[in-house]
C-alpha cells in the first residue's frame, strides 16, 4: 500500500489492519466498546506496572552497586565487624 507514514490515512490503515487481525470488524458497536476499553485498560495497567517495577529494581540495583563500590577502607571495616 502506497501511503505516507505520517498521514492520517496511514493511521486509519493501521487501525483497519488491527481490526482484521483481531476480527473486531465483525463485532457489534457495543462489543467493540467493551473489547477496546478492556484492551486499553490492560495496556495501561501493564505499562504502569512495568514503570513501577523497573523503577524499583533500578533503584535497588543502584543502591547495591554504590554500596559495593564504596571506599576499600569502609568495605574492610564492614567485613571485620
């Protein structure tokens, strides 16, 4: 299909492809509303959960990294204690 990627018609083409892949073009309008709202809610929850978990794991990893890269004297004293 010869459509420019920045045009609204390309977005419409992508939406039509999505409807073909999910077979949602066969649904009634009220079924489409439920289907799309469920999918958007799941995508939103997935993105939010990924954001929270990644931020938590990165902060833990940085704390561990900076704790292990302390001065050698601090590390030696912590082993002795």
